């Protein structure tokens, strides 16, 4: 029953966001739509409130991001950037506790799929070279977790991950015009997770926190 309600809530939230975006498009002037994709580097930040349990990041992984977006200008060189991204992430952690498994470290890997809704302010410079401008973006990115797979055969450290995350976004890049209405760009972005991903953990260990970091190289085209 809980999963059914959660699934419906996700659908309603996504539908509301899409309706809001379409409403903005209907009144915006000179808006641009586009697609983007690129590789990402996913890793975690860890901490614990206890004295017995130690938790550390146990590596990172190359993942990917793909999305569709719209840029809505509201002032010269100022744009509001939003859309929908599908992003894959990983959580790789190693936990040690002297009272569990004779102090042997337990390492686990979880792979996640997220739906991101970027809400960013995008600032453009004037042309730095012919038909090319630099830009900087920042804002927040609500994220809905779609799926998680535990790829380890060890003690289950995280019983359940939260269905919602919120990240801060900081980045920038270059945009080049290749026609009257077509532009391509490349950017580097950093997604800093604000919330603890862990909803329920293994009770054998002291309380610990896992937050996400995501670095992305995004290549896009807009019309």
C-alpha cells in the first residue's frame, strides 16, 4: 500500500512540474528547448555520530546523465533553466565496528536511478570569441529516487534509502551558435547533496550518514 501511494505521489509531482513548465513556455519570449547528456563521476560523503562505528567512502564510479531542458530568458543575459534529467548514481561505502563481525570491515555498493528537476539561474557573458559566450549556473535540484540495487552479498548496511534528495548545483561552460536558432554547449557541473540518503539502517551499527556528490560533463544542443 505504501509503495502504491508513493508511486502515485511521484506521478502527481512530475505531472505538476510538467504543467508548470508548459505554462511558463506559453508566456515566455524567445525560449529555447534542448537535450543534454554526458558522463558523470558519482561518489559519497560519509559521517557517523557514534564512537564505535567507522564509515568511509569506498570508491567512486563513472555513471551518466541525460535530460531535456528549457531556457527561459527574463532579462538580458539572465535565464531560468529547468527540465528533467535521468541520472544514475552509486553509493560505495565501507563500515567497521569492533562489536560486529569481529571488527571486519563490511563494504557495500548500491546503484541508484534518480529523476532530477533542475531549478537554476543561468548567467551569460557577452561574446568571448565570435559566436561564443561563457555562462555560469547555480541553483537547487530536487531529486526523486526511482530505483536502487544492492550489488553486494554482505550484511545489509542500509535497509532503505530516502525517496527524495535535494542537491545544490554549481557549474559553467561555453555556448556556441551554429545557426540562427541552434546552439551547442559544453559545461562542467557539481551536484552537492544536502540530505542524508539513509532512511533506515542496520541497527547493529551506530547512526551514520551518507550524502551524494556528482560531477558531470554535460554536452547539449538547443533550438
